[in-house]
C-alpha cells in the first residue's frame, strides 16, 4: 500500500506544482467558488502587510483569519506553496492511516444468510484507504483550493487530525485538534457529537452494569470537556498575547456569524441577505445559522453506533450550511464516498445527482462571466445555479443516509423480505 500511496502523492504534487507555475493560478485565486472572504490568500497578504507596518491586521475590514494563521504565514510566506501542498498531502495520509486502522470484522454468524452479499470482503476493504486518498488528492475541488492558496486546506488538515486521533482513542490530541478546528471556524464544534458514539461503543463491552456504563460515559465527557475548554482557552490567550488585543474576536467569529460581507459564493447566505429587509435580518440570520447545529443531535442519536458515518454526515452539513463555503469544504466530505461504495446498490438518485453536480460546477464560471463581464445576466442566474448545486448536495447526502439505513435494516431482518403468506414484501422507510 505504501508504493501506490507514494506514487499518488507524487502525481498530486506534480499537478499542483505545474498549476502553481502556470498563468491559471492567478485566475483560480480570484474565483469566488474557490476562495471566500475568510480564506482568500490575497487577504492574508494584506494582513501580513499591515502586521509588518505595526498596524493591527484587524483594523480594517479585509483580513478575517485567525491570529495563529497570520503568524504562521508571517514565517512561512516565502514557502506558502509548499505549506499548502504539505497540508493537502498530510490530510490524505491521515485519512489513509485512519481507514487502514479501522476494523471491519466479517461476523457472518451475526447476520441472516441472504445478507452475506452485503458484507464487504477483506480484499474490498484493503483498497479503501488508497481510494480515499485518491478521492481527496485528485479531486478537482481540492486541486483548485490548493492552487488558490485557500486557507481551507489548513482547516481540512486539522479536522483530519481530529478524526484520526478520535478514532484511535487519543483523548488529549482529539481535544486539542477539536479546539484548533473550532478556533479556526466555529462550525467544527458540531463534530464533538462524535464523542457520544466512540466512547459509548468502547464502554459497552467493559461495563458490568448499566449504571457503571453511564457513570463512565459521563465521566469521560467531563474529562474531554475540561481538556477541550482548557486547550481552547490556551489558544485564545496565545492569540491575545501575539496580537496584544481582542480585535480578532469580532473580526473573525463575529464576521462568520453576522455575515456582513455578501460577496457571491457557493453558499446560501449571500443572495438571501442581499435582498433581506434590515429589520428581518437578525431573525433570519439565526434561522440560517442554526441549520448547521440543528441536525447534530438527531444524527448523533441515530448514528451513535456508527461514528465514521456520523463524521461524514456532519462534514456534509457543515459544508452546505456554513456562511462562507468553498469547494475545498466539499472535497473533504466527498473523500469519504469510497468508504460507502457498498451502499451503491441502495442509492436511488446517484446518477442524476452526479450529473447535476458536474453541470453546476461547469456553469459556475459561465454564469459569473455573463453576469459580471458580459452584462447579459444578473445575480438571479448565478444564485439559481448555486441553489441547484446545494440542493444536489442535500440529495446526495440524504441518498447515502437512506442507503445506509436500508442496509442496516437488511442486515437485521434479511435482504429478501417475505410476508407471512410467503409472498415478497416491499420495504418502506419513513
């Protein structure tokens, strides 16, 4: 497995290096689908210029990244391309290691005989880590995000490290990386729902009684919360120590939550709030922002025994409903799709959704050109394709969720359901 992964890394680095040296890099870095007001490299350069002049980078309304990010690039600005390529390569290696260590036991005795075809063989499982790395490294969305030097790649690397440390059971590292991910962007806080499934599945086999299991579970939650809040407190204080003020709090987190910059992107916020009456703004802002957090509890309850699929669902919800999404956010949850290749037989709309996603990706620059440069279209055209793109993502995620639940149902009750009279039954999930 090491040789194919090394070859894959070489191909991915070569493609990115060639694009970095081409004339397309400047064009890609300007695309609103690839960068946002939070992650644009030009804004980082502006912040670095202000910092070098002894002025707070948050004194204007241009820079909205975190203090640790700007001080990181203060030392690595000459090696920015290498930094972004390393972060992308690191994310893929962490994902490869995660799914290589994930145990998928073939417990055929637990399931009905007609369900054996639903259980993946060790040979199928062997290639999943490589497929995950390939889906991330060679995904056009990931390549564009890296070439544009979007700081989204760094956020993805931190989230990948959090997932890896959590699945491996390293509580301290998991808390540190979750605090870093939350510090970079508020939305990864919803990934803490993973903690309700991982320890619970580990403790069930260790507990003698239910009360001991409940006590150990809540004791673990308290310990993790203490480590998470302690790490977050240290990071915030370190930011204050580096910057000498609290200016970054409203400039970073206030900017994410209040959405003052309505620059067009692939999200749902910008057009709606551009047309919104000001006295309704706060109400609908709360409604839009709560979407990211609203689905966390029901998903964590339903998928409490399936932490990896819960991660996939949460990452998808974040990338769809966050205030300033980019294609780099989408590439992270799409890297998980090879893990669920065994669900393809139960997917209902995969061909239609795939065609819509490809068509929307091709139409984004076309409609942008017609609107901004040619003047033969308006913002309604661009938002329509944005809305269709997000609807397609929702259909994709809901289709995988349906397929996952249906497979779990068949593993419990059998693949070919029969009525009492022996005739074939139809399964309806509500």
